[in-house]
């Protein structure tokens, strides 16, 4: 039996390290267990290795950007909002910059700088790290009493579960936190991919593999709800060998609950900056410029090369049709393809490839003012293990940081 510790944290990710360092600042003894030799392993690959730390916005924007249970974050954000987060890292010597969409990154574009700064901060505050997996959380009389790790019992006044979700399993996010929570009486909302690429049911995407589109508008249509539009946004997307991806598609995926093949359609407006009259005039101008050429040779200025054959096929206009013989009806067909470039969604890519995990520990069983369990005294939660997730743009890391901060203060 190891001597009494004030706080044991399970998971050295952004939420776990924030909680550990915070509790240690209050003079508490803190021990963090993590399975990985490299601390903050998933944090080091976020934002494609650049680390989108937070979003330079107000609390209401963070809450509105949440897909599930945004209001649960009111207290956490009042303690540690996005400006606090930016100031925190600047004070650790990490210079930050704000990019398009108010996304905040380190000036170095290096996620390791963020993770290393957090590890150093924790260690300077006296936090101890053990590279050992926890196998059991111990309780006594309705309260936590410690953990078992590496075959040893560790006594603790408080235990924080900050194990992340179930995506990117190679980083250690294997869903352990859900098992711990369930073993202690907590219910788990169904685990799903969130911010996931989508597989599609047609053969057009592989033909355009590698093509990235900017400044396009996307709608998600739910065919089981009378073709209701359940999501709309503007941004970037990417065609892949399996379907579609990119920032706007990742955000769209979060709204596709109860996924079934063919239930959801993604409609892309390829020219949202042009109103209907402007787009029609643009098509007329391009056709007139190429009067004696084949239709297939008239779209170079309008579309990326990889897209031309697919658009032509979808328009129903024969490629060798001379531009001077294209009818008004045919031009309308081309117009409709540009306005509604549609895909039928087959499903998500695997949970392991999702950026974050949807679902998790039921927040109704967690006190939002403290992050403490309502069922087990001294048990705390923070980060992705909770049923709270948001769009891309730094919001998910902000959730981890603010819930970790609040848990650390109260633990």
C-alpha cells in the first residue's frame, strides 16, 4: 500500500495534466498515471501536429459550438475561458497566433511545444508521473479510496478520470475511462465517431481523390425526416478514395446521429459566392468564350481539372457537344450540378480514425460546478471521457482544458 495521495489522475492528456498541475498549485500531492512513455501523446498529434489550442472567442460561442451538452460547460468556462487558456500558455512561454475562424495555434506550429510546456509546468508544481496503467479504482463507503496500478494499491482522497475517448487507440485512448465509470455505477451514452470522415455510396469520390475544395457551402439532408436540412456550413472539403473529408465535412458528421447507409445526403454548392443570376452569366460567358470547342474543353477556368469529367457526366451533356449548340436546358442542368453536387453517405470511417469520440459519461451524473461524480464522493471527470464534444476549431481542447481546470480546483 502506497502512502496517501491527495489526487490521483488517470490520463496525462490535456484535461489530466491541466487538472494535475492546478491541484498541485494549490499545494496538493498529485500522482498521474499514463500508459504511454511519451506524455500527452494524443495532444502531440492534434491539428495535424500543429495543435489548435483553443478558439479566440467568447463563452457563448464555445457553448454554441458544442454538439452535445454545451450548457454543462458554463461553470468550467467561467473559471477558465478561452482568454484564460491563451494567457496560460503565453505565461508558460508559448507564443500563440490566431488564424482564420479564430483558431489559435502556437507560433511554432508545433504541438510538441504545447505538450512539453504542460509536462514541465506540472513537474515544476510537484506533480509525479507514473508510466503504468491503472487497472481498478477502489471505493469505500461510497467514496473513492485509491487505485490499483502495476499490482500496487495507491491510497487517494480523490481520483480523476481523464482517459480521453476511444479514437486513435494507438495513443492510448482505448475507452478505459468508460469501463471505470461503469464499474462505479455511472451510465455511458453510446460511443460514436465525432468529427469523422464519411464514406459514400458512389464511385465519383475516388476519381477526384486528393482534390481539396475551398470556399464551398455544404448541407446535410436527413432523408428520414422529410429531407430536412440538419446542418449547413461554409469552408473546405477533401475527396478521398473512400469518400469525403476535410474541416466542413468533419463538422457535418457530428450531426449524423443514428447513421444508416443512405439516410444522409451531403449537398455541396460549388459556387456559393455567386448568386443564381451571376452563376448563369458566368456559365454563358465561359460557353461563349469557347463557342467552337467541345464542352469538355470549356470548363478549365470554372472547375479544378480532377472535377471536370465528373461534373460533365452528372450534367448529362455529351463531352463532345460543341459549346455553340448547348441549349438553355442543358445549361440549366450544368447549373444544377454546380449548385447541388450531391453524395449519398454510407457511413463514418472507423471510430479509431475519428478526431474525437461522441458520447461518454452521462453528464447528468456529474456536478457541472465541480466535475465531481454525483454517485461516488471524491471521483472526478474531465475532458473527452464526458459526453461533451464540439466542432473543429479548438473547441474540443478548450473543453478539455476548462473541465480539467475546474476538476483540479475542486479535487
